[in-house]
């Protein structure tokens, strides 16, 4: 949510920063802006509402926007509408400071009225602007940019990733973090500051992840890390092992499509090295728990948001089914405020692709405050959730840029499947089950490829439903959360209203919606409850509903009730969700693309929601 990029070095900062901020557009894209200090020491700020292309168009010639130091921001509005005035960078009364900010200043109203009483004049409706004014105020006392930023941040309640430049302190960029990620990139005679590695990976893989309440002061040839009390802190340099090609679309029209097609590899990366063939079980060393400790677990609670929450719900079906351990799944936003009961011997899992979702992070902290052991399942190495968890598992899906999550979902489900088998093998699951599970899991990437090969066929089906106003997704067992995920994908990117339901629940309300215009997408693989779901579909058919089914290869019978069938290869029930979701992702993608929508950056959404 929102993106920050800054540069200080010897090159022209503008194209580097604009290129970087474009890479972060998936995090927020309702307005953007850039501030540069030019060679004549003028502070120039350019801002525009809309996508970054609008900002780019509005920039003067390279000569006029030339400077070796600058900061930029792409915004997802929280306080104040998305407009040119509310876009970052923000400045102070004397226009000497430019500042970009991710996060929320919770006490901004209070601070703003105090500053207004001191004759500060505000231009925007944002919470961010108060920071620029506070820094301006403290600069009159301290005349040191770092000290002024420290003094200002001490007064602030809330979260921030912030970067500041000042024309009165040229050749210096100061950045700080609390709650919102911030990373220093170390290049050759140049430095970068960013909220997300994707912005700078083409320049450097050498980084420092700032911790909460750390401030970095960067000059042309050096940097210094301090805390709010101005005490020096030793910096830990990390090397990012990202493949640069992951941030390009390659041959694909959209990142989402590319990421859907990456799933044979990303699923494989999630389980690679984690299967213990000799003992027919799973090993997950990152959990930081001994076998003895795991055996003592009596309950799991899983908290997450959005797509990650759907993965959690699948985890519940799998873990309860295989390990016979009760699992509670809850939206992080609810969990954090309802004073949850965490019984003894409960482990809390938090699932988050980004590792930065504000509600999930708050849930993690709440569970830790209650003394629970919290384990993270995340994609983002070094993210706040990864760092604050007591242990966990990286899903290794690779960077996911499409706002609608796809490959992260199947990787999360893969990890939850591994956890279910690990815990199950410690209880009643036989080695024979473990053995056949491992064999079937090895085959999943190939089976996903077989489904992806039906891409054209699925696009044809998408054409038949692209003008619908509503859609219903039905599934049972672990395929019920898959139905929820299918519906979420469709509504996120195509803006068609869609609902997911347990198939049998349809007759308690949603059946009233069914008519000849309503597509019903049903997940009906060949398993123990196949006959039950067919009965549910007969009820749809009897009311002239249009049925699109996801069924197992060889199921000819289902054609009688279906307008279209998308066949998936057979697998064991435990692994079905990894296959059944793939056609639903493709279906949503093609519907949105056929409707001419911006698939990778759907309206109003953001990839990483770092505010409540
Ligand atoms: C946002 C994204 C979703 C994502 C959710 C949770 O709403 O648009 O795609 O599922 O946040 O994100 P997380 O990074 O915690 O998995």
C-alpha cells in the first residue's frame, strides 16, 4: 500500500526514481509525485492524480528535472481524496522540505491544530503533511535534518515509512521506519531507499532492512543508522536472492497471467526440500519446534486476510482431517480486537503473502502478547511478519506483482498441506498415506501444467459469462474455500458481483437468485461427496441456472447438467484444491481481460494493505 523510492548518487535521479516507482505501482496507484533537488539547489516537486504515467507526462524536459537526489511516492489514499494536492511529496510552509510517507499518523488532528496555532498553513487534507511542518519547526531549533526528523517522529503516534530531503541540507536524504517497511539499497557510489525491493533490484541486491524506530541518514558516499535518540546502530547488510526477470512481464500480457502460469514452478518451490521420503513425512525446520513440542499441540488458530484467509480455511479442512487437531480460522481484523481466547498448547499461525498486512501483524502481536507461540507463513523474506514471528515457513513463491493473488495462494495451500501431513504423521496417519501423499505431490506441478494447457478453452468459457452481473461459486469440503477464492478473484478484477457458498447451503437463500442469466461455477471433482454436489447442481438445473463445472477427467455424466465442463486431472482429495483453483483463476483473468479492464491494478485495491 503506497510505495516509496529515493535516490542519492551521481546520476540523474529522475529516470531512476520514476522507473522504480513504476515497479511499485501495484502497491497503490491513485496519485503519485516526485521531488528533486537540482544542481542549482532548487527543490522541485511534481505531482499528479491518477497513474504514474500521468506524472511522467507532466514532467518537464530531463534538463529541467535534473538532479542527483530525489524521492517519489505512489499513493493509495487513506486521508483525503486522491488528488494532485493530496499526492506526496508534501512540503512545509517555506517549501524547503519534501517528504513522502507510507502508513498513518493517528494523532495527526491533534498535531495539526497545534501547528496551526503556531501559524503553520496546510495545503492538503493528508495526515502526512504534518510531518513536513513538524520537521520544518524542528529545523529552526536543530538545523540538522536527521535531528529534526528524530524530534518530529518522537511526537507521532501511528506507523510510518518516511523519506525526506531539504534544499537547505543538500546532499542528504533521511529516511525512517516504524511499522511500514523501508529498505536501503547500496549501489556503487549511489544509494536507494525504497519500501519494496522490486523498485531497486535492477540496481543492487545489497540491502539493509530498517527496523522499527531506526533512522538512516544517507549522503553521496556514506550512510549512518541511528535510533530516535540519535544513538548509532550497527547495520546488517543482506543480499537479496531475487531473480531480476521476476519483475518483468516477459511474454505475458499481464503479471497476473504470468503468475498463474508460474504455478507449476512456485508450487514445486514450496515443497522442494521439505519432504522426508524415508520417513514418509515432512520437515519444516523453520517452525523452530521440536517433534515433542509439535506433538503437544492441541489446537491451531490461523489468522489472515483476503486470499490468505481462504488458504487458511483450506488449511482447517486439511489439518483437522489429517491431524485431528481443531483449527480456528479468523479474519485478522476481527481477531485483533475481540480479545481472543488462546487455550494452552495452541499455536497461532499468521498467513500473509506480503508479510506486512496491518491487521495480520496486529493479530500476531496480540497473540504474542497473550503468550502464544506465533508462526508465520509468508512470501516476503525479511518482512515484518517474518521477523516478528517465533518461527515459520517461507512459501518461496517469488515476487507476486498482480494485485489479485494467485501463485502465493497455491504456495500457501501447499505449505498448509505439508503442515497437515507433518502433524498427521505424528498422530494417526500411516506411513503408507505419507508415501502416497509424497508421490502425488510430486505429480502436482505436471497436473497444474495440464490445466494451464486449457487456457484457450477457458477463455472461450469466459466469453460466455463476461457480461454477467452476478456469479455464484459452489464447492464442498476443502473446495468450499476454493469457491470463495474463485468468487473473490472474479469480483476483484472483473467487478462482477460474485459469491462463494458451500454447495448445500445454496438452498438456504442464494437459490432465489438463480435464473437463466446466472452462471453457477461448481467445483465437483470425483470424491466421496461427488453425489451430494451433483444433487445440489440438479437444484440449479431445475431452475434453468447456467452451470459451469470443474470436474475430474473421465466424468462424462457431469456433461448432462453442465453448460461447460473444465476437466482437471485426478489426484488425492488432500491435494485437490491445488488443482481446482487453477481454472477459476484463469476464468477470472479472462473475464476481466475480455471486459478490457486493468487486470493487474484493479480499481480501489492495493497489493499490500498496511493500514487498518
Ligand atoms: C490485499 C490484497 C489481497 C491479499 C490481502 C492479504 O487485500 O489485494 O490480494 O490477499 O491483501 O494480503 P497478504 O499480503 O497479507 O496476504
